[in-house]
C-alpha cells in the first residue's frame, strides 16, 4: 500500500507539475491574447482615423473640384466677353480706318478746291 501510495504521490506531484506548467503557459497565452487585443484595438482606431481622414480629404477634393468647375465656367464667360469686346474693337478700328481714309480724301478734295478757288480768284483778279 505504501508503495502504491508513494507511486500515487509521485504521480500526483508529476500531475501537479504538469498542471503548474500548463497554468503558467495559460497565463502567458492570456497575456499574449490581451496584447493582441490591445494591438487590434489600436489598429482599429488607426483604421477609423484613416477612414475619417479619407472622408475629409474626399470632401475637400469634391469642394475643390466644384470650385474649379465654377472658375472654369467664369473663365469661359470672361473669354466670351473678351471675344465680344475684341470683335467690337476690331469693328471700331475698321470704322476708324475707313473714317481716316475718308478724311484724307476729303482733305485732298478740299485742297484741290482751294487750289481751284485760288486759281479762279487769281484769274479774276487778272481780268
């Protein structure tokens, strides 16, 4: 009986050692699991922050694209106005050029008539 008792005591000590080793291993695994949970939580928080930043950046891009479209529209309108004014300016320059030519013709005609008048006056004075 004593041999059996010693055998069972030895077996109980062995089992206790195994149990202690397993408990220690379980504590280490629990610590690892806790650390992994913390890392997962941190990663999820980082992921959420990145998602929020992405949403914010997309909103800013959409706002800038909207502003860019407005600026392009304004620029097109200003280009049209500029083209209209350029056309009017070209017409006015053409009219001014025509008026200049007419003025030169009228001045020549006036000089010619003045010369004729002077010639006629001279002839009349001679007669």
